[in-house]
C-alpha cells in the first residue's frame, strides 16, 4: 500500500500556515500528497489533545498501510502520542515539539490569569490563522494534564528539528526527550520556535530521513 504522509499544525495555527503550505508544495513537487489536517475543527474553543488524537486516528489508513506524521509544536506532541498508539505510524518528524507544554506555557500566564481561566472557564487566546482572539475552554488544561511525556516509549524512528533560540518550547525539552530514547535523532537549528528561516535545511533533513 502507498505510504501516507500527514501534517499536524501547531497550537492556534492552521493547515494554511507558512510551514504547512511550504512542505505541501515540496511534497507535491515529488508527486506526493501531504494531508494537512485542520485540528481546529471549526471549534478552537473546545480544543483538547484528546480530540486531536481522535481526529488523527480517524484519518489513518488501515493498520497495514505505512504512515509518516510531520508535526509542528503542539501538533508535534500530538504526533508523538499518535505514534505511541497506532502501529501503522512508522516514522515521525517533530518540529519544535511541545514536550512539557503546560509547564512552559502556564507559568507565563501568571497566577492571577490562570486562576481567572480556571474560575471563569475560558481564556482569550490569539489565534494566528483566524487573526483574532478566541476563547479557549479550561478543559484544554485538564485534558493535557493526563498526558505525561515519559509514557511515550514506542521505538519509532523519530527526527526532531528544534531551534536553539526557541523561547516558546526550549530546545532542552527535546534534548531531554531524545536522551533516553535511542530511536530519536535531534537536529539543532539556528532558529526560533517558528523555524521559518531554515526551511531549506528542514526540507533537506526531512527528505533524507523519509527517503524521498
């Protein structure tokens, strides 16, 4: 069966992000489809990691068909968890994956804003694709707390691309993840969280890793 390629965008992003469109174009030049899921599902307010994982599961082919998932940031975290659960996922490419997402994000909100979110139920978040602030339900946090990165242990060939100047998810998060998993290769890039200024290098690494 033909190999399937899926792309999972980041938090408050979309399949139309710069990275998503550029990678889809690169795949198309090789006559390959990069299936870009819209993880917002027209309902960013009730986004959860569990919902994203269910959406990925619904998009997968039969277990006998090989799949490579490319995930960015929170999409990278989702890809890692999907790979843990589904045997047809045979390769992962994680770009600035959001390991330890809550531990990096919640402290930035401050205790007052976090308490307000928990009490009122909603937090106003800027959505880069919608170009406006949208409410996010506190269930997002409660759901994410169920997922501990240490439980991701299935030995799938995994390539991590992470910027040394990432101030959203520090590269140390990826280094810690890779350190105890010999099937993971971490490539450090001279970039920030967006990785938009190293697109050629990213494509070179992806194409080599995926034997394209």
